[in-house]
C-alpha cells in the first residue's frame, strides 16, 4: 500500500525481547512492565469501570498479545514499530490502530544510548525518551484494542483515508468521531486507576481534577 519495501516494520514481541542482542537488561525490564500491564488490563476488564469494551481478557505469549472476549472471539493485538508509526508520532500521536493491532514510532535516544528498535519506540517510551509505566502501556493497548474490536478508526485503507479526511476538519484527535469509543475506554481506565489507588473517593478526585 503506502509502504514500499524499504519501509521499516519491526514486530515487538516477548520472544523478540528475549532474543540475544540489543540492550538486554533494559529489554528484561520492559518485558516485565509489559507483563504487569496485562495484569492491570485484566483487572480493569473484570471491574465495573469497563463499559465500552466487551467482557474479555488479554494474554501475552511469546508471539505477542491477544484479546479474547467472553463469547470466545480472539483478536491478535500486535505491536509494530514502523515507518508509518514514525509519521503518526511526528503529527503528535503515540500509536495508530490497524486490523491486527497497532503501530508505534521511534523515540529520541538519551545521551550514550545505542538504538534498540524493540525498546526505543512509543509503546515503551515517550517520544522524548523517558520510560512509560505499566499503566501507560495498558492505557495505549486498551485504547487501540477498542479501535480494533469495535472497528472504529483506521481499520483498512478506506477507513484510514476517511479518518484523515475527517481529522483535517477536527481540532484534535480527541474530537474525531472515530475516537469517541476509544477515548471512552481511556477515561474508564483512568477512573479504574483512581479508584484502585484511592478507593471509590478516587473517582470523585478525578471528576474534580477534570474541571
Ligand atoms: Zn484512537
């Protein structure tokens, strides 16, 4: 499609992170954080905060993530660092959904770091290089999974074209109609985190902060 053979596409998987090479100690930390995010997402999905996504569970195997709904349907949620992801990051987003998961882009390096494509991407790191925590990995995964499962946004070439045409008329991605359900999941997850940290009063704190 848009991508020629010269385009970069690197699938980020636990198996790849366990292979020899790259910055091995940091890969182990990143993988542990990814596993922690799976636990957080499953806790969220089992909670009363989940409303938009169907009931279900995430699993992380060597070849990557899957989401399986309570009715037994399974979606692969692949994470790929791609040239298209670099463009998405350049226009201010962290990730973009596709049929089988989402793509992310490259991040800046800290002084003295040698690039490790499996780590230096916007799944694990902020574009400026600091590390995202497990809650942040969970948030981006839940948001993009909402796009994939509910088929909202850039799922397929025509929807992708339509998405960007509409985006040109919106102030930001947040106001895009295809983002309504994914951002609902993001807000539900934020409420879950607040309640988890502070009890039911945490949700009150959140609505006060939102004003
Ligand atoms: Zn989105």
